[in-house]
C-alpha cells in the first residue's frame, strides 16, 4: 500500500496488497482477458468523461491554478468540479494500469501452456487490442538510451494514444508533458503504428537528465 500526493490530492493505492488468482485453463484465461478488455474500455470512457470536464472549465487541465491573483478561488470556473475531475482522472489512470497489468499476466500464463494454446493466446492478444484510434503525433527523433528509447519508441512511429490522451482530447504538446509528469517511474500504455502495424508498448518515463523524463521529439 502506497500513498502519494499528486496536484494537492492525496492518493492511496491499496491494490498492491491484493493477490489475484488467474484461471488455470486456456478457456478460462481467454474469458478472463475478454472481461478485462471490457473493464479497460469502461475505464477509458470514464477517463474521457472527466477529462472533458477539465477542458470545459477553461481547459484548466491537471495543473492549472484554481486560485486568482489574490489567492481566492477562481470565479470563472467550477473549482469543486475541477478538483473532483482531477481526482477521478488520477484514480482511473491507476485503475487502467492495474487492468493492463492483469491482461499482460493472463496472456503470459496463457502463452506458457501447450503450443496449440499458445497460438490461441496470440489470437486473444489481437482480439483484445482496443480499436486503434487515429494517430495524432509522429516521433521525430529518439535519443539513444533515453527512457523513450528504452521503452521501445522509435523514430517515425505514429502515436495513437498515450495513457488517456488521444486525438479527440489532445490540444497541445503540453498535454503530453502533463501525462509524462504524472507517470514518472510508472508504466503508461502507449498505442502506436509502426510500418503500418498497430503496437502497444509500456512507456516508462523517468528522470535521467536534468529536466528530462523521456527525451523524444514529437510533431503533430
């Protein structure tokens, strides 16, 4: 169990102490993965809903100030709604990481079965991939040995989604910086297209140079 403060919100993660017993049969694992896929889609829909609140409230995002120059609550936004939305986005992002981690564990266990069942596992991996959103960023250079490079990001990859960020809610490259800032030393699902093939990698931002967490150049 860990507790951290993000944007003034104290978040406690109790799930690390919870042990999950995976199904033992190939069919059981397939059904479990399908269920997790549905859970993931529901979590993503909730993230999108709360992110829309932050955009509607003067596009305040996760880091925008909630007080005016005199240190009074801003009167041009619904401060309570913004605080609630921020807290929900943080909670749901953690939920997404948990679900994606369980999917990977279930797929790994499925792949360890017989060769025939291993092929079935590959089919499951293709089936549970979420529909590919249209790309909104292109990678234009990755520094060797940087966190982006270590995570598997490559030059000319086109990015379809980073965590909860996608084409429909992207407004500027500052949105990417915000996702990275909230995800330092944590795995973030990143969906991309490389040479025409959709892929999903685990992006792991970390501090490795002064002021740098990824060291990748992006263009929209």
